[in-house]
C-alpha cells in the first residue's frame, strides 16, 4: 500500500517517487508563473479578453495537474488499498470525485 497513515487520528501521506514529485512541482511552477502573469496584466490594465484568455489557460493547466495527480492516486493509493482489502477507499474516491466535479 503506497499511502501511509501519518497519524492514527486524521491524515494520510504518500511517499512519491522523485520523478513524480519533480513533474508535479514543474506543473505547479508553470501555473504559478501564469497566475503572476495574470496579476501583472491586471496591474497594467490589460484588455479584459486578453486577461480572460490567460485565465482560461491557467484553468486548463490546473485541470491538467488535477488529472495527473488523480491518475497517480488511483494507480497507486486506490489500487493498493483495494488489493489490501481496504474497500472504504472506493467510497473515499467517490466522494473525492463528487468534490472535483462541482
């Protein structure tokens, strides 16, 4: 099982391979740059459609990050928990998907 309990009371953690961490951080850094760019556009009084185009690009980048993280979660944590007989993980995944699809 790849997800480990950090404490008995509340939160789980996951040990990620260095490559996965690097890929996720790289995506987040690009998203952070996009957000800073949008802020700069607002500060420079850029034309609304230009700002909105950049917002759409940032949203797409966040969605890509979410897809990658969710795929990794399903392939590792969820699959490992099911194999270990922890069927409650399926309920947790269903609830997570409900939140993501709001």
